[in-house]
């Protein structure tokens, strides 16, 4: 199987800091791969909140995670604070990718990079919805 290689955008629209808790750490004494996705999920919620949205209301639509890809770059440890940069990119009719990079705040060491594919969803009708144009326009220059 070919290795996952993720090309990141030149700029990110959002940055947040998230400290690693003991619950994020596995028996190898580093950030657990499943917990990494939890940290990225927290960053996604903060990203949306920074624009006045929630996962259930982006211009009247909800979102669902359609897929995720991760490229691990280095270990991360309890007590370190991760900087997570995030932006929306690669739009299509019903969604986009949220591209992200996670780095240690103190050293700048890149821990992981990835993208989370989101799809806009009408929870009332239980069906996919088009990308809200106002949301798409926020990232048109990206």
C-alpha cells in the first residue's frame, strides 16, 4: 500500500492551542493515534466557533465527517501544548476538506498533518446539502 502523503495549503485561516492531557497518552508514553483525532476534533469545533458556527449550524446546515487522512511526523508527549492550524480547502458540491497541521508550540516540531473531509447535511431531511455559499466565500482567496 502506498504511504499517505498530504500536501498542506500555504496559509491557514485559523490557529488554536490545545494542551496534551494524560488521557491523550498511550502505553508508549506518547500521543495515542485515536486521541490525536480527538484533539483535531476539538480544533474543528473551535474553528467553526471562531466564525460563529457549530457542527449543527453552518449557515443553517449541519456537517458530518465523511473521511479523514493523517500523516504522523513525530511523537508528542504529556504536558506539551499543540498548535493546530486549520483551513477549509478543496470544495465540491456538498463539502470540502478541513486541512490541518499539528505542531508542538514550544519547539515548532510538526507532530502530524491531515485533512478531514466534511459534508454538509440537512439533519431534518436526513440528506446531504450543498455547501453554503457564504461559508465557501470565506475561503475563496485561500
